[in-house]
C-alpha cells in the first residue's frame, strides 16, 4: 500500500497493436508514480500481431494530479502506439436520455441512478413528446421537449445538439427514442450514443421487431444494446439478452414481455459504459465486466 | 376410473376452426368410449373465428381397438371440420437420422434413445460419409453410407428415399447433415423433417453462422430446431436456445460452445415431435410441452 | 360462436380427486349455458387416483348472470367433490402492497399496474416507514403508515388488518416487507399473501441471504416468490429465477444485482395470481401460465 | 514479439496478500526472460490488505527451460509471499474419472476429450460396477473395476489410491460416483477432486436431491460442480447452472431433465480446472474464464 493516506481512484484504458512489454511498461509506470493497481483486465485478439486492450483501475496519492499523470504517461502511449484515456472515477460522465412515449427504459435508468447504481450525472432528458415531463421532473431532473416534425427534423436535431452542448453532455442514451438520428449527429458523439433495439440483433432489424418475431414464430425474444453508427441497427453490440416465449404470446404480449429484457439490457450497457468498461474495436466491443 | 384392468394409452391431435362445442364433443366422445382423459391441452388463436388446437392423451380399455375408435371419431371430425390424428402411445414412430461428420447431435440422440428418454425407433442412420459408422453400429443401429457427389445429388437422394421407405421411416432428423434436400424430398415428408440450424434464427441464415456471429460481435449465440420446408432455414421453429459468449471467444470457440446448445435444442424438439406434442400451423408451431 | 353479441368473460378453477368424466361434465355444463371456452388447462397428478386441476376461461351471454352460473354449477361441483371458484375476469381483485424501505419491488408493481399489465386494483400501500409515501402518492394511490415497534407488534398488525378490511383487500403482496407476520394474520389470508424471498429457496432461508450466498461462493443468485404460511420461507413456491454472478461480486454487489431478479419474479407471480392462474395443492403450486 | 521462432506456452498462477508492485514484478520478470504475455487476469478481494490472485499465460523461447524459469521466479515468489505454480500448457494433467452406473456425465467428458475440447489425459476410469466397461473401452481408455462392499470400503479405497498412483493421476472427477470418499482419500488430492452434485447447492444437500426438489415444488432445478472436501457437499463451488421445470414434472422427470444440467456444468468445471483457470481461496473459487 502506498503511504499516502488520501488517494484518488483512476482508470486507464488502452488499445494498441500487441507486442511484448506493454504490461511491464504500464505497471512500471504506475509503480513509479506510487499508484496501486486495484483491478486490471486485458485482452489480446492475437498475441502475434493482433490488437491489445487493457483496462487498469488504480489508486494514486491525491497530492498528485491526474493531469500530471496524463502528461507523464504520454511517453508510454507514444512508445507503443496506444489509443488511451485516463479518467478519474469520481469525475462522472454527463448523460442525456432521449425518450419518446414509452417509459420503461427511462424509469429503469432513473431509478438506478437515484439508488446510486449508475455512476453518472443526468443533466437533461430530451423528448419529442411532453408526456414524460412530470415523471422526469419528479426525479428532480431537467426535461426538454423538442417536437420532431417530419419536415423540420433538421431544426429539431440542431436544437437537440445545442441542448447537449449547453449541458456538456458526453453520452447519449436512446431509451426507446423512436427517431432516427442524422449522420452528422451520430458523428459528433462517436461511440457515445447507446441505443436499445427491441430484438436479438441481427434478427429483426428495423421497425416492428415484435410483430416480425410473432410472425416468424420464434421461441425466444430478445433485446440488444448497441452503439449507434450510421448503419441503422448495425453498430457495435454492448449487451444482449433473451426471454422465453411460446405460441400463446400474441404480438402485443411479446411487446409487453420484451420491455423487461429491454430495460435490463440497456441498464447493464449504460452501467458498463459509464464505468469505462467498454472498448470499441471495429464493429465490436470488448466489455471488461 | 374405467373398470377395465387392461388399458392402452392413445393421443388425439386436433386442428380446426374454433367454434363452441368442440371440447364438449371430444370429451363426450371419449366418455362414451369409456376412455379416461389423462392430459389435455388446448389453444385457440382467437376464440372468435380463429383456429383451435387440441392434444388429448387418454387411456381406453384394451379390448377396444384403436381402429374402431378412429372410425367412431370420424363423425366428430367431420362435424367440426377437423384435421385430426389418433395414435397409440405404444406405437413408436420410426426415425431416421441423417449426419455428415460432426457427431455431437447424433450422439445426444443415440444416448437419449438408449436411456429410454426418446419414445421412438431408429431403424437407420444415413450419412454422406463413412466416419460415424462404428459409432452408430456400437449402439446396435444400422448405418447406411450414401455418398453425395456434386454431379450425382439426385441419384444419392433417390437412394436415400429408398432406404427410408424400406425402413418405413416417418420422421427424419438432420443432425448436422450438411446437404440441402430437394423440394421433392421435403414434400414427401411434410413437417416430418427436423433440422438443427446453428444460429438463433432468423439471425444468420445460411452457411457459416458462427463465423457471421463472430464478425457481428454478438453477446449470445443460439441454435434453432425447425421443420424443413422448401425455403432454407425458414421452416416452422420448434425450439430455440442461446448461450452467453464474450469478446474472448474466437469463431472457433463459438463453434465449439455452440455444439451444446445445438444438441440440447435438437433433442428437445425431437422428443416433442415423437411424443406428438407439436402441431404445425402456417409457418409456426404450437408446442404442448 | 354464441349468437349473443354482448358477452362477459369468466374463469372457472377446479381442484378435485381425479376420475373419468370431469372434463365432459364441465364442458357439457358450459355448452348448455351457451358459454364458449376460450382457454382451458388441466393437470392431473396421477390419472389413477390422483388429484385433478383445471382452469377454464369462457365467454357467456351477458344477459346471463354469474351468480346464476355459480348456482347452476354447484351440482357438478358436488358430484365430483370439487373445490371450485368462478370469477368474472372484469371483477378485479383488490391488492394491498406492504413495503419497508426498499422500493424496487414496489415500483415494478406500481409501474406495471399503471401500464395496464396487472389486472388488479391497488386500494392501499402499507408501510412501517414513511419514506415511500410520496412515491406511492405520485401514482395516485393511498399510503398508510403503520409503525412497527418491537413491543407493540400485535397492535400494529391489528391496525393493518383493519386497514385491509376497510379496503376490502383480498390479496396482500409483501414487496420486501421486512417484518414477520403472525400466524393469525397469515390464517386470515390463506394462500392470498405473496412474499418475495431474496434467495433461490430452499437455499439461504431466513435473514441475510445475499451475505450467506457470498460466503458460500455460489455462482448464481436467485429470488423466490411464494405464498406465505406459518413456516417462514416454506410456503408454496409460485416463481423462481436466477442470475449469474462471479467471484468479483461483493455481498453488496449481490444485493444490488439481486434486485432485478426479485422484482421480475415477484411481478410475474403477482400477475399469475391476480389472473387466477395459480392453484395451491399441499405445499406446491400448479401454475397454468 | 520475441525473436525466437520456436516458443512454448506456460501458465503462472499466483495467490498472495495484496500489495503494490506485484503486477510490475511479474511483468518485469517475464519481460527479462523474453516471455510474451498472451493473457492475464487478476482479482483482488480488497486492494488494501486483501488477497491478490493472478493468472498469466505467456509464450517463452523454447531453448529456455520451464525448470529454469521456475527457479528464476522463486525470488519473486518469496518477495511477495506468493503461493504460485508454473505449468506448461502442453503438459496435460492426468485425470481419473470415477463412475457408478449412470453414464451421462462420463460420456459428456469422454466425448469432449475425444473431440479435443478437454486439454487433459485420461489414463483410467474407475467404477464400483462393471456396467460401463465396454463404453469406456470403446473410447480406447482403461477401465478399472473396484467393487465397493459395505464392510470393505477401506480396502476398496486403498485399491483406488494405488490405481491412481500407478497412473500418476493428479485430478479426480466424480462423474456421478455414488460413494462417499474418506477424509484420507480427500486429503491426498487437495482441491483436485471435482464432484457434480445434482442440485443447486446449498439447496438439497445430501441424498435424493431431485426427490426433495419435487417435494418442495421448486420451479428451477440445478447442478453444482465443486471441489470435494471433508464436509459433504460443502466444498468450493466451481460452476452451477439451472433448468426451468413446472408442476407437470414428476420426481423422475426432474432426474431425467437434470442430467443435461449436470453434464454441462461438470464439463465446464473440468475444462476450467485442467486449463488452470480455477484458484481456490478459503471455501470459494476464483474462476478466470
């Protein structure tokens, strides 16, 4: 244990080409900075010429500054060609939630947040409808109504971007938000927009997945939490789960039963994202959970 | 209880347009024939104008003959426009298993059969390779090698049909049989050919589903047991199951892990089919399990 | 289909010794009353001398009265020694929810109720703490605070009974209510009190199941919804579910993760109970879901 | 990447009191020995004064010898008070399987072994019955029949120990072996004997768990793979899984359905053990899977 009585906790996330010496370099660096590794996960797609991913949680003396640590680490990062980021665990991300009319995913997130299960700030909830205003405000959160009319989608989206910037948002969760975002919007939050799709992707891409699932006669229904990219329902998958159904379920029954899988899958994905446990790699994720 | 000391068990399966009086007619018929209902399941897609499905298991005095019961029931069947069949539980179906080189599904079926878990006879196992002959023969079963050469598929299939007819086969299980069957073959065993597809259909239709699942970065892999129709991987689904995976799984790891889901899902579907628990309805199944 | 344009839906639940003719008698009765069977489930522990259970959902002409149907059915009930009840689907049960401080199970029930997923009225929520008053009242429901002091438990319980009677309550849900009820209380609501125990019973009976699960090093944690009897945690089980955990989970992590399984399992059990899908038989349940 | 063209793969497993510098020391050691870390997992019960666990897979130049690496690592081990072991991945453990009459767990292991899924040698299968001899021998493995008579249990066990030593066995799997082992036997294979218990422990400890599960009316049945200790069914749990059941399942149905969970859970536990992925810690396991 470090002699320092006061410590701060930080996380270091690394992606780089794999080669010998990375773990040694990182652990030597942390040791020199009197930091103590609390948890460490790593994954290599292929030890010979593949990609290397690492997540280290460490405590460091609080008289030290995170900015100084970052500066000091730059040399290691350059040496190994790393993409890396170092964040303070206490410095919460700022998350906006987008909803339409269905409230189950929203409520699951708000309830977990209130209970201290989600390590994040929620400066704003945005909706294209007014209907969930009182729910959101009852949790002491700001609700922002941005109607989305067909012929004025661009303006609505521009307004949303302004709200997000005004609140310094760095992660957006689409909690059953029934609008497709423009490529410009998606690009301004790369791998920072999480959507919940109400099917076990890649089955039933697009609209009305429960109706399609009903028509296909599947015996399990699912939900998929994924990062949003330009390709609809094709972004990197963070989490999926399923639920057993049978011939007695109508399309509407599937929709109702599916809510449970949707809200739990989305909440897990959000938890991992805000705790910096997800690394994106091509169109896939490495989840250190 | 009927006074008869010796009884036989039979199953009655019914599909017909729903209307009042069906259950009464069936139960009155059975009561008049001194049969005792052991189990009964029914399902209606819509009580007003939908389809009605029923499965009744009953015991009847063994001095009575099943043929006579069938004849007597015809009147009820006509009255309600039923598709129906009545089978003796003791009269096992005759099942052929088709395999290529992978043995996990075959072994699961053979082992359950040997243990008395599958209520079926297995007169023959057919393969396009010789490699599983000794395995099959060690279970005391007949193995039939029918090579499938590209330019002689029709002849091979014709040979297979002859083998099936010679063994009075009424159900065919494709236990990872890597050949596509012709429409003629499929038509001669309508809803009597069960295939195991190594994905959670309709995701990853076609060849190499594990490779596709790996590339898509899914967090669950699955397997689907379904009846074979002319549309590849589009037939009525009998059973599906999934298994959690993560970024550490290579495509090959998925293939290996997936075997467990494949064999268990297929074995369940076969068990339900041979126990007359599956009714097909359009492109879906009603499974009374 | 009956000619009646206006119909009402009812449910008939039956338990009796098994013997031939029951299904015929019930279906003949319903047919004579111009009722149309919408759904029917039955189960027999043993066709020779066992117990028989049946649940029938039927539509009947609304000019007919349910009271008249009940009177008419009495003869059938007597003939077969049935325990039976006949209820109108539209006549909702009246459910009280008891809570302490944890709100996850309460919120799941309130949210499903608001969304029309639970076919029940909730005239009152009772708690031994004030803390959830505003939550309950925000759903437009009555909140009743009954403090439970150690030396005055009897009085508190008496007060609770009065509240329940004043609100004509016929089902009580203990949604993480951390008080043990007296035998007198339990007896006055036989098989009408549903509790959620935060373990996979019969593992970890009694207090602190998550701590015990942590100490035992289990790889799955669970929850059990059951009817309350005099034997603590020993009543008939309605529903159970589990969640995978690993060595990284602290006892507190188990407690947090377990909430999801608790709330979902309890909500399912409540749904089945209020829809008259659960029959109690000795210390077990038959669930027709 | 190391310049060496020929490499060998090894695993290092470490348990020790947590303190700063462990990861650095291990990674520096491996770097100096020109070894390349392929995979690394670590877990700390508490970064301040808890226990630290680590599993490192690494490749090293094959002109180097594992014995030399072990000698060199001793210094690090002493410095941090480590329990550690270093094994060659290519040096397979030697596993004996004990069975009685039920074959499902045995067959699952033999089949996975034959398919190259289990990285282990199986020099001998021991049974107190003759019935599975031909099965075992058909896999080309040695079968050893040691009858266990009530009054001669000690002699039988002594004979078993001799067989194990004669075959240099270092892991014993009880694949539904229905005999209790003596403390002396257990002590001679500490945390090297894996048992499959046919319940979700700690529920239904002892004999006849499926009968007990049936009588309790549970809605899920399970299986538990654990290390054997002197306390029956109380050893460290490696893996557990469950299966949904309902009121239609008889005690015998539970037994039959349970076989699937038993064999899959045991096979997973064995796979992890032989790949050195399991560390025992008090009465718990850390599984780096």
